[in-house]
């Protein structure tokens, strides 16, 4: 039995997130059905994380067991011919037997995009968060920097998925702007449910003067979700990079080398 890792990219607009669900169409179910039509096998995909309804992925990793004989370098073209236009398989590789897309992941990066202009762009309604009120990028940058480090992030997560601990390490949380596009990049060793969207909402609150960036470390210590900013909409959120060691990391363009 082979353990095949695939690199995916998808527009999450039409899907109720990644994970297979009983009554909703999801990305995982759609890819699994395409794999069945290709290989004749019912594969169970293990994804690198749960993306919610409407969230996109620029670079997503999943793995599955298969006895098919299709060479890994030919799998993307064969699979794409059976996938809808809003999901694409970019690459594939034979992974080590013990590779697991979520458990082997070293860190992840998400991007959140805001179109900060008075006039909405109809081509971006599902690709960026339209925010017509002026935002102060310098204050947003100061606020975002307060999330860097190892903290308990219970104050910026929604109740949903159970987890043993709400402590995570954020390696960077940067805000940059280009014209009317404001982008946040945040990388961590793991994320809580709606954590990135709640961080973005909190950063916006700081820009609006509803919170002071200097308050944020204290607010994190309270672990009280009611004291931080709102959870912004999903359409501006993208899983952008996922890090792994070895062959899968090379496929993903994020090889994590041993010290």
C-alpha cells in the first residue's frame, strides 16, 4: 500500500469547509469522489487542517493510502480531469509510510485579505473582505505584532473544536498594504477554531480606536473572547503555506530541515 501526498489549491466558496460532512458538500468529499473515479478505490483523505466554509487554500496538503499503480508525477493531471474547476491538484509524491498530513505538519501560514475601499469589486466578493471604512495600517501593524510569541489564545478563538490546550506559538503576524489591499500574514505551530479571523477582527478594532494595541497582551491573559474583536468573514482567509520535513516539504516548497 502506497502513502500518497498531494498538494491542492482550491476556492472554498462552494464548499462547507474541508472535512467530510453528512449533509453538505465539502472539499475532501469532492476530492475523494474524484480519486474513486480515477483509481476505483475508496480513499480516505487526511488533510493538513480544517478550513471552514468559504475559506480558500493556496497550498494545502493531504495524504491517502492507495494500491493504484499511477506514477506520482502523472497523478495531478489524471486527477484534475475529474475535479471541478475550483479545485486543482498541483503535485503529488510518494510519502513515507508514517507520513500524516496533520500530525507531520511543523507549522502553517494563513493570509487574510481586506479590500479597504469605498467601492466594492464584484470580482472579489468571495475573495477578500470588503471594508469601506478607512483603516490605519500603522496601528494595525502594532496590534498584529502583539500576537507574536507563545501565548494562550483562548481570547481569540470561537467555541467549536475541542482541544487539549489553547496555547500556541505565533512566529510572525505581519500587516502589509498595497493600494487598497491590506494583507495579514500569520504563521504558527497550530491554530484554534476561527483564531486567524478573530485576530484580524481584533486588529481592526485597534484601527478603529475600540482597543489599544498595548492592551492586547493583558486581554490575551484574561482568556475572555468577549473582550477582543469580532470574527471577520471567511472569504478573506487563505491557507497559504504548510511546512513539512523531507520529500513532502520539497513538494510543498516549504521543506523543514533538521538542525
